[in-house]
């Protein structure tokens, strides 16, 4: 499969996987900041962005298979990795399989819902994609009106009206162009739950980051994830919803850099006052 990818920076490589419905664009802030001292490779997950969709059934296992092939073909075995939401779930599946990554950071990983949690996860997101498809000619207006933006992305962000209009509009366009959103969402909601890994297998290799105000993943699901990956370190960002890269990008990048970099090699992290988002 031919993956669409964006590369930036120099140093030890970090592979990044985006959120459900997004593309490389949704991680642009995170990429720009991490690339100050690392080589960052952001790829579009199959069926999203400009990467072709899988033929046949779409499952996390098959998505992970394709990305592992990409990693091997591009000499990225042993690279560090970061994934958020859907990307986090795929990263965990790859990590579970063996010696593919170095250190791994996942934020807001999905795929661990049980019982009524599944319906509460599925319906806000399927409603969002339906509205985006129906109102495709009016997306700039939807992204520009605070009350409409609040209604549409309140399940993703703790500060829905404060997210820049251009970021929301870019995400809406990614949703509109996604080829596998509905299938993957169904799998994440009602498919087989993500398997874990035995204690002592990945010591000091995994950091899980969660936003305390996440409306899609509650505390009990985070506890479940930690039970499945008992070696993981857990970090909580208080004032953030599901999309931490929207709500608290600086805190997210600080956590990523601190975990992926040895203490003696950690440079001072300097954040630019303004980040330009290119669409």
C-alpha cells in the first residue's frame, strides 16, 4: 500500500498516527513542536486522508498489519511512536505484537468500551459524520459559528468554541473525505476489544495520556486500559477533552518529549508564540 506521509525535522525518528476521522493535518501543531529535535513522520491511516482504503473488511488488526509493513519497508523498526484516539489504538496493537517500536506514547486510545459505553461512544461520532456529509456545502459556516461548533465538537473538545475555526474546518473536510470512517467507528464501538499484554513485557516503554474532561473515554475505561497494559505509565491532563492535541497541545508535547527523550538529553522546550496552521 502507498501511504501518504509528511516528514519534518532531524534526529531520532518518531512515527505519528492521527485521530479518528482526521489526517496528518490534525497533528500539525504537535508535529511542528516535536520536530524541533526529532525527525517526525506522520502518515495517513488507510482509508483516511490521502492513503487508500483497505480492500474488504476493515479491522484494527488489518490496519496494524499494513502499518507494520510500512515500518519495515521504510527502516523504521525501533523508532519511537505516538498515536491519539484511533492512532493510539493501532499503536497499542502494534506494540502488543513485539519488537517494532522503541518508546511509545498514546493519548486517548479508543477501543476499550463495554456495555452501554459502546453506544455512548458511537452515537455522538456517527451523528457528527452524518451532519458533515449532509451539510457539506455549508462547512465554513458550521465551523465559524460558536453555537454550531459547540454542538458538533463538544464530544471531542472541552473548549469547543475556543478551537480555531480553521482547525475545525480542516477536520470537517478530513471527515468528509474519509473513506473508512463509518466502518472503523463501528469496529471501535462494537468490534472485538483491544487485547493487552502481560506485565513485565514492555517496562518503561509505554506512556498513556488521558484528558480528565474526555466525554468519550471515562475513568473506568482508562482503568481497563491500564489493566490490559499494566507496565504503562499513566499521565492525566486535567483541562482537556478527547482531542488533547486541540485542547492542550503544549502540555501534550511536553509529555511526549519528556517521555521519549532521556533526561540527560532533554533540551529546554521552547514553544513558539504563534503556530500557523497550513491547509
